């Protein structure tokens, strides 16, 4: 099935037509991209834009309409009233999802007037964010109830078929007004880049509607898709990642394979490594670029005079090392691997002689509020050790506490680096 996309080009690659194409493709539909404007922008600013002539836009739309069965159309940046009129005429009768782009996320104006945007509202499913909804409805939005009032106003006064106001600027709750009914879609804050969220949401909604989902279910699915695109966004793009499911699965496979091979190498150190395993066992953890952490299920334990993994490598198999690694990556994102060993003075002294950066935290210094908080000790300890070292630690240790075994954590940029450190540490120690 084909989805028509009418939008502007973001030269920074974060929003606009590029994000629309990736979203529709990722959701299994065929995108038909029609260009309305070329923006000159990067993640920091929009320097300007050039609008294509109306006849050029009309010609693009007619070319694909004559050759494809179009199930739905997503409309984004229009620039001016002439373009809006052409698009309204050429998309008449299609299921039309309109993202009323008025200003960029950096504050640059992307349309000549709000009135131009209103041309496309009658008969469309409109997806404004809160500032756009305020501009279209003339109402101030400070709550979910205000969102409902604005959605109803846009539908009843401007003729929208339905209105979805996205709540990322307020409470992360989206509101849908359709056929006299309100629907709420609660959300939560997701860490990551948010540039392009409006484009991805409206394109995902269009794709789900093209696949036959009813509007409320399509809105729910589009919202969760956007949350994933934020969570798995990439630093280099400084924008959402519509291909997040593909990237996530690829990184998961590579990370799991790397750790499985590393565990095999670790087992070969069995007799030498056995004395350094804690009574509770050890584990080896590796993070994907998206902070998903793989480890050995059930840990690695002593087995006679050697060592043995209890279970396979799995996602989230070690909460202890996962939290340590994610906290370390807040300071040093290049760190991807960690392993824990039994604490010994000899091990720490050998690390210092090898020129490794060694740091520690003292559980006796742990603030009472952290002790009372569930699972707060590890994060506090890693942060304390990082600040004490004033540079990236290779090894962090603590001397234990009541009911807590003293432990050493060895960090590295890869499993290979951690293995190299371990081999160096246990060599020739008596």
C-alpha cells in the first residue's frame, strides 16, 4: 500500500520529508514523497527556506496519484497559502493527516501565516502540538482539560474531521477529539532527542490508518512508536530515530554475539580466574549504544577448580551490573563493558602498578536518603568513584558493608578490553 507524503526537506536530516520516508518505510508501507520546500537548517537553527512553485507541487502529486493506489496522505510544511490551496485540491477525498507546521523546534517561522495553515484543516485529521494548537484555536493551554477545549474548537470551528493534540510540551499526555468523543493517551518522559517528533508521529499515524487501524488505536500505536524513536535516537543526528526498531535489533544481535564470544574466552581462564570469583559469583555485561545491557543469566560461578556460566547470555540478565554500567556511561559513553571480581588488596595493587586508573567508594559514606531509596547504592557509588578519580576509571572497588561482599568492578570500552585487563591482573599474582 502507498502513503503519499507532502512535506519540506530538513537538510539536517532530523525532521521533514526524510523522517517521514523513514517512518512510513519502517512501518511497512510504500512512501510517495512530494517536496514542497527546501529548508536550510542544522540541529541548531533554520537559516531559511525556499518554496517550490505551486505547479511543480501539483505535478508531483498528480504523477503519483495516476500510478499508485494511495490509502492515506500525510501533509507537513506548506509555506504559504498558494501551496495550501493546491494541496487541498489535489488531496480531496483521501484520508488526510495534517501536521500543521507553523514554526520549527528552534523557533523559526515556516509558514507565511496561520490562515494559510487553516486552509488544509477542513476534512483532515489534524495533529498539532500545544503551541500549534494554541495558534489555531486561539486558546491558552495549561492542562489536559485545556487541550480538550482546544481540540474541540479546532474540530468544530475550523472543520477538522478529528484532532490529536500531542502533549510533549506539557504532560506527555496526548488528546484525541473525534466524533464528539475525547480520548486520552498518557505518556512519560523518554530520554533522548526530540527534534522531528511531530513529523514522525503524524507519519506513523498515517501509516497505521493506511493499514486499517481505527483512529484511537492508530493514535496509541503512533505514540508508542514515537517514544521508541526518542529512546533510541542517535547523538550524531540530534533527532528522533524512525528506524529505531531495525537499529535496536541489529545492535542487540551484535552485542549478544560479542558477549557470548567473550564469555567463551573467559571460561578458558578458568583455573586462574577461579580464586578471584566472589562468593556470590561473577558476571560479564555489555551495553548496546542504546543502553540495553546483556549479561549471563544466573551469573558465572566456581565449578570445581574452574568456572562455568550458569545460563545463556540474555538481555537484562544482571540488574547489578546493568545499573553500574549505565551510570558509568552517563559520564563516559564510550564505556560498554564491565565485569565484577572478588576484592583483594593484591588485585588493586597490581592494577595500580599496571598504570590503570583505580578509584573506590566507601559504603559507610553513603547518605541515609540513598540507603533508604530502592536500588540507589550502586548509582551513588559509581558517581562517587568517578568524581574521586577525576578521569575515566578502569577499576572501581568497595570494601563492603554489613551483609555486602567487598567487590571490584572492571570497566572497558569493549569486552576485549576488559578481558585484556583481567588477564593482566591475574597474571603472576600469588
